[in-house]
C-alpha cells in the first residue's frame, strides 16, 4: 500500500497473511474515513476486519463470524452493514438503520427482505422481497407510514398460486448430526402422504438458503 501524503509517505506493509493458503481481499472503505474493510480467507473461517490506514490497527468487525458479504453506502461508500450467511437477512451497524431494517419484516412478514437503496432523507426505501410464494418483487416503501408500492416483478410470468411454498426445516441424521434443509411443498396439494424427492449437494461450504429458487 502506498501512502501519498504525510510524514510517512511511501510504501509500507498494511497487512501480512498468517498462512500461505487462501487469499486476502480489500473490500472498500471501512465504517469511518481513513479505514478500509478486509476479508481474510486464509484461516479456518473467513475473517472480516477493519484497518486504520494511519496507525495500521486492525480489529474484527462486530459479528463478523456471521457475515457473508458487506454493504456500503452508495453516496459515501463507507461501510454500513453486512449480509448474513445462509441468506438470513442483513445487519446494519447504525442503530437507526438496524431499526428501520427490522421494521421492514413487519411490512413483509414471512418473506426474505433486502434493502436495496434509500433516499437521501431516508424517507423512501427500495426493497426486494422473495421466498414462500414470492418469486421476487421490488417495492417502494414510505418509511413514515410503512406503506409499500409495488414497482416490478423479478419473474412476472410466475403467479404466486403456481409456486410451491418453501420453509427451512431441521432434522437429525442417523448418526445424530443436526441437519438443515429447505422444504418445498407442491402448490394446490394437501401436504400429506406426498412423495419425497431429496436433492443433496456437496460441501462442506455449500449453504442451504431459503428464498425463491427457479
């Protein structure tokens, strides 16, 4: 990393890998100016952290063991939140943004909700939903009253009545290991005495996620 200004101008090591395997990625700015966000995949688990460019101090981002990606502010490009593993939603560092995101789940109960963008005054939110009988839709949400206006369908040819309802399920394998999967029920059928089709996958890093699956 090259420092262009200040008394310590020049080239210096900002971060060194602990192990030769895996990789290190700088993902953009951190939560405050003068910091950068980083993902270190060289260890047993991915590590999301923040580095101060002036001092070189490094600290793990709070809750980073549950992260599956970061969210930045499109205006300032500063880090404001993170995507959670297994498509379990988002988390925001500012309490105000976190409270607003949690309120979205009251407007769209039982669905996956993703905050796409927001106005400068944060009075209007662009939201994407999917899961259950929802094949993906974009909404414009009035933050003051929680009313949502539909904008576009991600898969307009698919009707909710034609989609199988999905939900996450857990069960124990024969050796007692706790397993997790996605159960999809056929549309317009009584969910009793149905044939079962199991679609296993490789691993161990593949994650089952709940949401619309074409």
